[in-house]
C-alpha cells in the first residue's frame, strides 16, 4: 500500500516534537502506542457463494497488546484436528493478502460431535509477536497452537537482514 504524500513528513514532525519534549523535560503533546500494522485474518469460505474469503480477526491499527477470541466449530463427528490458514491484509479477497502460515489444533478429544465449538485465542504482544491458543469451550484448559509459517526466511537471510538493520540503526544514530 502506498502512503499518502505527507505521511512521512507528519511522522517526522511527531518524532521531532517527542524528541524536543524529552530534551526539555516537558510532557509530550502526543502519546504513541503500539498498533498492528496490518489486519490479521483467517482463510474462510463464503457459505452463499462457496468462494474463499479473508475473515478478518484483528483489524489494522488495533492497539497492542491484544487478545482476540474467535469460535470455530468442528465439521464432522469425531474430528481429530482443526486447520486454520492465517493471512495478513485488509482485502476480502485472500489472493490479495499475504499467506502467514497454518495453525493446526491437533489431538481433539475423541468422539466430539460435529459443530463442537473450539475457541482460538489470538494474542499480539506489545512487540508484535503473534501466538495462538485453543480451548474447547466447556473446559478451562488452553493449549498453545504453533504457527507453521509458510514464508520463513533461512538462517542466512535472517543474519543478513539483522546486519542490515544494525547498520541502518548505527548510521541513523539510533
């Protein structure tokens, strides 16, 4: 997404005002909080059309930290697991979103009837890290659900990216 022409200038002005306030010991006029940069969604199916859709779980610009609960239901009797495809983006069309990975709720209790509610709790911490837990609604037990990322960087790529970030931070005096 392209930023409006003046968004960089506005950000620089806010940052300059914050730095000035800090230097003079004044209370800043602006309060800055952590927010989500993009929407988090689940790949779903429109029951009317049968087409795949982005079911937004967490809208863009939601304050962090945040916990969001969504209830899904099993499709059949004795279902063993539940697969959730996570995507990032605001578009209703999942083809215009970024594939983040899959969550698989494994080892569901045996003999669950179809349409058993299963809660997924999405937690974004203040640093922007996403974690997911599952809970069968009639129990209090929450189980962590790993996110299997589809576009993970290799270790070499991560090392190069970290070097680049450190260089930028050194050059900018951060």
